[in-house]
C-alpha cells in the first residue's frame, strides 16, 4: 500500500477549515488584530505568566479568542506593536499557532524555550541560539516531506546573535533535535544525536522551523539549557529559579531588539 503522504498533500490548497474561518467563527477578525510584525513565542507557561505580570507594555484592551493558547498585544516605548504568545506544547499546537499568527499578519517569530543538553561542553543555564533542527516531530510532515530541512531564518538569527553579543549574553550556536515523544528519549537516540554534534533536545524546534518557513514566516529560536542528558543519567531541574531568571533576561534583550530592528 502506498504512503498516505503522497506528492500533492503538501500544497494545502483545498483545506476544509482555514485559520481565518476559525477566527471568524469565534468572533475575532484577524485582519483587525493589529499585532504588529513580530511575535515572541514563549515555550513555557510559567515564563508567559511572569512576562505578562512584569512587562509594562501589555495592552489590556486586546482580547484573544483562545484562552489555552493566549496572546497578548504589547507596545514598545516608541509605539511599535508586537505580540507575546504561549502556544502550549508539541508540534501540533505549534503548527496551529503559527497558522494563526500568520493569518494575523505576523512576519517574524522568535521562539524562547528550554532544552536538554546533549554535549558535555554545555552546562545548565547556558544560552543556545539555533541554526536549525533535526525533524523528530510528526506535525511538520503535513507541511513538507521529511527531506525538507528545518532551518532558522538567517537574517533574524543574525540580529539575535548581535543583540545577545551586545548584551554580553554568552551563547552557543548550533543544532537541536525537536521531538514530541518526551518519554522516548532513550540512550541509543541520545548517543546518535551526541555523535552528530547536536547541542540540545526539546519539543519545539522541528515543527517551529519547518512549519514557519512553509508559511513564509521568518523564525528563530533561542533558549536556555534546563537539564542535561548525560551518558549515565538525567541531570537538572527544568524550572530552577536561575533558569527562569536567565529566560527573563533574554525576554528583555529580545524586546530591546524588537524596538531597534523589527
């Protein structure tokens, strides 16, 4: 029997439901969302809550129709609009969120997340800036064949690299492995990824880069090492206090970049 993933499945020209139709069903017109061009996607519910509580530029008048995947509209000091978003977890939710953000006119998407280190040179609390990912998710197969690369937007990633450097935020640039199977991270897989020089493993980058590029979005991912998958054991506390402090510093750095460049 042939695979269900035939050559014409990647076009998406005859979908039964579109993001715009879904929005309108919930009484929200994406063409009037006025979110600006850039969205900061926070891949941590706790981080999203803290940012909402501390970021002074939140627009209380904005109402997003989906409470489980919230979006807040923000305004920089110079009046430039941008959005912050928590998409929930896994490739399917990330793909849906990117579809919705694209329908609202977003052009640049910066993901901020957590990753488990695969290389002994990385320590808990280190900052990672991704060039791309190995595709271990399932959702992105509906957007492109597995041979299609999951790569970050070069221009946006270069801007993030510059801002991190200017803020003296040391960071390592490289590849990650994006998976949706948290409890399938077994020793053989980790060994193969380590041998390939992959820096981290997490649950977003694979779908994030692939789906974003197929939708015409410019995407980049930066994050913090939250734990380590050593050859002997799993090390670290994913939500340690100093990890959240580093994430909040990165939020400040990124919002300064949005003010200056995007």
